[in-house]
C-alpha cells in the first residue's frame, strides 16, 4: 500500500519510515509529495481549524483530493497548561498572534520563544507544565472521494524553563531551547541527540500508534 506524506520536510518522512520499520510494518510504502505530484505544485490548504486534529484532517483531506491518493498529514505545536493550552495551533506564529507575516523561520522561532517567556513571567517552575502535541491524520481516496479515516495524537510532556536558565542547547528547532524534559527537568529538548529526541517525541509517539493501527488491520487502505 502506498501512502503520500503531505509535508515538504524530508526529515518527517524518514522519521515515520524508521518507526514503521521498527514496529515491523513493512507493507506500507511512504511517498514524498514530489514522488506523488512530480512538478505539479499543490496549494497548501489554510489551517483554519481550532484543534490539531482539525488541521491535520484538513491537510490530509485536501492533499488526498488533489492527488487522488491516500495521504498522511500532521499538525503539531506546544500547549502550556497555565496559558490555557496556548500557543496551541498558532505555535508557529505565536509572536504575531497566529498571523503568517513571511518572517524567516529562525527569527520567528526566536520571537516565539521571547513571547512565551514573557507570558510566563512570574510563573514558578513547577507551574510551567507543558507538552508538545502531534496529530497525524490519514485521508483515503475511495469511491472518487477523499475521506479522513483516522487520526491519532502523540504527546511529549515537559516544562518551560525559567529565563536565565533557558534558552539553551544546539539541536532541534522551535521551542526546544525552552523545553525541559522529564524525569529531572535539567536538560532542554535542544540538548538531546536526534535519536534521544525521537525516542520520546510527540511525532514519534503518533507515528508509532498510527503504525500499530495499520499493522493490526484496524484500518486498511
Ligand atoms: P510551519 O507550520 O511553519 O510550516 P512546521 O510544519 O515545520 O512549520 P510543525 O507543524 O511541525 O511545524 O510545528 C508547528 C510549530 O510547533 C513549530 O513551528 C514549532 O514552533 C512547534 N513545534 C512542533 N514540534 C516541535 C518540536 O519537536 N520541537 C520544538 N518545537 C516544535
């Protein structure tokens, strides 16, 4: 069975592929957008949902309809408990309240992190509980229509460090330099090797769960 991974990030496909192999799911061939669409550019759908599930489903369905093939899409971000789950679905553009203003990624990451530390001013470490969330959705192309058949959620718990202690670390992206990982909350996510991060990450958990469901035949495409 072939499944198009609707992302332009090649690392995500490699990571999902590695996890599918790790759990013994060998019957699924993952295709990149480039392999599935060639030179045809498919416009990215607007992520208008208010949940990660809604956005992952919007993306999976839009790509499945455009390509007339089974597609997998994901949406991810950070939830901070004391902020009522913010930045949530606007994690990528938190510094502009969710507006896409064409800012280069490195600057956007830096300003998102600055905003988060500002919002958490005066909040003690033990109340800075947070989690990364990743939702993966599959839309099938069946009966000349695209239908979402599955979504799964993976999470990675942690805490946002205190200013002065964070940001730190050289690896990762986004909020990794602020995100302290359990059990002892002394290391930032950006201080983990890629293998260490993959073993505990929200994306890893979602991909493992998805692979297990496909493997068990709970969903067959
Ligand atoms: P765009 O939304 O800008 O295309 P993306 O597609 O690469 O970025 P994701 O959905 O994977 O981004 O994640 C959305 C945002 O959530 C991302 O820009 C980060 O700020 C944050 N995020 C998600 N996963 C993360 C991780 O593993 N480490 C750090 N930050 C993460």
